[in-house]
C-alpha cells in the first residue's frame, strides 16, 4: 500500500509540475497526502524534491503505534535486513571508485571494533563469512524485547555481539549471518565518509 501511495504522490508531483508551481503544487500535494493519512492508507514520512529543491515534505501516523510516538520528517525508520543491500551497494560503489579494496580489513575503516573482528575483510563481511556473531545470540529475551521496542543503534548492536566470541574464524565459505554487516553499515555511515 505504501508503494502505491508513493507512486501516487510521484505521479501527482510530475503531472502537477507542468500545471502548477510553488504554493499551488504544495497545496495539491498536501491535500493528497492528508487524504491518504486520514483514510489510514499511509503512515510514514514523504519528501518530494524537484530540481534539487524540496517541494513537499510531511509525516503522519505513528513511528511506534504501541507507544503513540508520532512520525516526523526526521524519523529514522528501522529497515532491518534491507540494510544489507544498501550497505553492499555503498561498499561496492566505493570499491568501483577506487576508494577502498574488498580485501581491506574492517579494522582499517572502523578501528573501534573488538580486536577479534578487525581482521575480517570487507568481502568476508559482505559474503557472511566473517564469523562475527549475531547480536541476538548475545542477549536474553527481555533485553531483545526491549531493543525491538526501542530500537538499537549500530554501536549498541556491535557492543551486544561483542559479548560473544567469533562463531568461526573468517573464511571463504559461510552462511547467512543476520548481523555481520552491522560493522560495515556503521563503518559506511561513520568511517567510510573519509574515503569520499
């Protein structure tokens, strides 16, 4: 439903751009957005840019319905495992631009990681062969429930996983690890900025 709403707003924006400018376009987008929100067809945040300028942004619904926390334009949504694809693309684009090598160790880019993790290569992290443990294996159910409700920062996830030893030494073959890319994602957001 959210994808359909986003396409709907995009279609309105593109069509309206030829008919309206400035305040008129904003009013049309606001009206369409409010309709979707009032009908409970959408919860989230929307930002539409045209030629680099924001022509519309708004938020509605709840970031956390249970606790009645409203969405805002700057709400950071938990996207879970989708992070893996974004992280992989970001790392591969940096590699393509010659700003890092897939054989670089994660310790090169994120030096404050646990010592046992630092020798894992970017390739091993991307292919789930680093041996870095899943953070959920290191927490009890009450703590996991709290983190699911409140969310956890990348640093908190790394600290949680640091409680347990490597699952296996970094190697060529492996299996899907849920949290092996958290150090990369954190490094991508924090440390890899220096490569840009």
